[in-house]
C-alpha cells in the first residue's frame, strides 16, 4: 500500500515537472542588450487552442511569427523568414534568454521581456523641451566610406517615430523617445538590431548608430525640407560594352536557369538581387509578390537572385523555400552566391558593382538591360515608398509598350 502510494506521488511529481509553464498572452516589452545599450521593442503573444503565435512590433509594423514552441519552462520564437530566434526561460511575467542568429552563433545577444509593459525607452514625460520632428539632410560616417541619408522624424509628446533613408535601403520602422535632450530610437525586425542616439548641437543633429555586437557609425546633419537622396537609378550600371546580363544559376531543385531560356523571350523581365536574411529585401518581396500575381499575364517575368549567408546549396534552398511559403511568393528564385558584395559582383561581371541588397534590374523584351534601381525605399518611408511604386510601374509600362522589332534595330 505504501509502495503504491509512493509510486502515485512520484508519478504526480514527474507530471508536474514536465508540464509546460504558462506563457502569458498579451503585450510584452522585449529588450535586446547590445554594446552596453538596451534595444527595446514590442512583443505580442497570442494563443489559439494549444497553439501560440507572436508578433514583433515597431512603430506601425507588426511582423507575425508563427513558429512559437513552449517546452517545459522554456519558449522558442522563430523570427519569420529569418534564420534566427528568441530563446528564453519563462518566469512569472518575465522572459530571460538570448536572441540567436542560427547562421552565426557568435552574434548571439542577451534578451529579456516583461509582461504588460508598453513603453519604449521611457514612460511618458509631460515636460519635453526638444522637438526632433522634421526632415534632415545627414551624412553617416563609417570606416569605409561616408554615405548620405535623409532622416524623417515625427514627434508627439516624448514619443518619436521615423526612419533614415540611405543609398542602399532604409532603416525601416524606427520608434523611440526623447529622454531629456536626447533622441533614442530602436528597431528589431528579427534579424537586424539597431539603436540610434542623437542630440542637437546648435542647429546640427549629431548622433551614433549602433548595430549588432560591434558596428558603430556616427552621423550629423541639419533640418532640410529639400533634402534628397542620390538618384537610385544611377548608382549601379552596366560596364562599357555590355547591354545584357549572362548567367546560369541553379534553382532550389538544382535546375539551371538563364535569361536565354524560352520562358523569358520577348518578355519584360525583372531581376531581384536579394537575400532571405535581408529585411529590405523582405519589404521588396512583399511588394513584388502580389504585384507579380496581378501583372504576370501582361508578359512579365520576375526572377529572384538569392545571395545567402552560407555557401551551402542545401541551406540556401531551405531558406528560399521557407521565405516563399511565408510570403506566398509565386515567382521563381535561383541561388546565385553568398551575401558578400564583392563576390556577388563577380557572379554578374557586366555590372560596375553590387552596391546593395536589394537591387532591381529591369530588362526589356529585346533582352537588354534598361534600368537598374539600387536599394529599396520600403513602407516605413511613407511618401518615398509611394514614389517608388509609381516609378516602378512607370518603367514596366514603358517597357511593355516598346515595339520589339524597333527595339532590336
């Protein structure tokens, strides 16, 4: 009798010890620790029956996460299309663990979260002496080469949202606060970890841009409603003597694809130089995917040229398949190389360089390269995104209207 009771007690204890800890649903305040700074972001947890989902929240964007698993007292949250995840131990209203990039474990950063908090860097202040709202002409200084930027900031009370445009893309949805006389902004999109700190010195805005474990850039500039970016259609171009692109890359099934294939003849072709690790590329793919579905009947093909984090065909194929499924992409991709810009340029020797992931190449019905657009201005840029879409459609419409016989003369 005592042995039986003892066995029952042991069974109960084992069951209790393996029962998953309850993960609270609702709003959390996530924090990634980097370079001695806190990168705060919004995190929402949902539960339907026994299935958890989540979302990363920055300003006006929610990135939905459908790979959430709770095992014992731990949770793992996959970061959308990216090969990264949040891993944490669940406590009462707290998460404590790491943000892990599976393709580069050396980039791992500490991660914590608290349930019910909604503020970014600091809770609302009523006395705010500095207004950072406006449009800025800026220069970011790096170890390699300075680059121009246009900053767009909107402040309400001590809360600020905005972004910075650069020649290679934008820094997406930034959100933060004014703390004293200092501007603090952050974004976490599942792959990039960005923090910006800035202040005024006279009329000049000066600050630092922190990215990941070690990257640090300074920036400075002034308010300027007439600030403009370099022409995105003049940064990347064909070398003298070239008119077309010639390549043969494998698709995820190993089948070689080139522009001389029958499927591309007499059609307008859009090439997307991209990587599944790239948030700006994610934004462009979210635009291109429904656009292609709505326009493919017009004699258009879109082909993605993937440059991935590892020189491993199976790895790249898997990442592309995951991305296509999550973003519901119906155009095709090939595996072109790795995400090194110099090595990427070697795979497309007709180009003067590969300056940015993404880069979009427009090819006419005669097979000649007509336009090349460097970078991408995504939905976080507001009117600039609208202007990009208008220009994109203008280019395509012009290429579709070209007479093939005349274009070959």
